[in-house]
C-alpha cells in the first residue's frame, strides 16, 4: 500500500523527508560511534524472539534497518512486516531481496500527522493556533494480527514532526506541549501492551559541554508498563558534537519485553 501524492506532499511540507535523510547522514557522520548501540539492539531482539518464539514479527518504525537483523528474524519466525510512514528506496531494495518480508506504509502515530496538518491549515494566515484543543491523538491499529511487535527507537521520535511543525506554525505553551508529547507516548504504550511486544527506546539524553556540568534531558515522558527481560545501555549518540557546539551527547537506552 502506498500513500497518495497529496499525502506525500503533506509529509514534504512537514519536513519528513529531510528528517528521514538526516537520520542516515547522522549515522554516517558518527562513523563507528553507533556500532555498540546497534549491536545491542540486534542482540536483544534476537534473544526476545528466541524466548517468545513468534510466528510473525511486526516492526514499527523500521527506518533504515540499521539496528534490525531482518534476515535472522525471518529465519526464526517465518514472516516480518516492516511498518513505516515512508520506506527509504534502499530499504525497499533490501526487503525485495528477502522472502517473507512485507513493507507497509502507514503512519505509526495512527494519523496524528495528518490531524495536525488539517487543524493548523484551518487557521487563517494571520493567526496562529494557541491551543491543542481539537487535535485528537489516536492509537495506531495494525491492519492484521501483528504477532510480536517491535518498537525500535521509535516512541520518543513519534513526536518529532508534530512538535517541530507546531512550534513553527502555532503558539503552544510549554505545559500543554509537554502533555501533548506525553500523551503521544502513552498511546504507543497502550498499543504495545495489547500484544507481545519489544520496546527499545532512549529515556534520557546527557549533554556534556567541554566545561561545566552535564545537562540531563528526559526523553521518555510516559511510564513503562510492568516488563520482563529488561536491559539498559549507553548510546554514543553525538560524540562529534554535531548537535551542540563544543559539547557531546549520549543517550541512555532501555529495552524491555512487554
């Protein structure tokens, strides 16, 4: 299933394609800095599959497949569905070379991106929205039985496009924006809690300047459900100081089986 051309134009205007290409450029720029994190993701996923023995795996936010051992998952399960709002051409090519891998184009926010687009577009050009009232934050619904769901470095990224667009086109106070971000994450956890699921996500970013105290930023705002098979590690996210001048940042990551 592919999106209409009008929907693709919507995504372009909201900055999705720049965001998508920025992820792979960031990875390449960090050279081997991400290797440990990517390896930890792959190993955790394969251990969870060995434990749960699903016949099917659905990956939400499959992205560039950097941290996803697709071929190994197919061998262990039989079928893999890769779900993302738009799949990069390289991923389409890779998936086409592996049997029993299906690509699904779907907004894993459940339609929030389009909801925001339509809401903000309804305001006259001389006025900016100053409230999020009327914007529904839906829960994503799989098209069929997903089997084991893998949410892969996704939950804290679901808000990125909506929040960037709202900051540009609206005037929303910080308290309301915090609640908005938290609710997006809560909706995602509600989905995962209905199935056997693996959740891998950053929960905190630590920015360390060359001088002064490190700054800790909480990225996971929602509460995690009771879980088993929990692991934590550090992701050397930006050791080259691309995001913050004269600073370095790492992400603290948690992986849980729900």
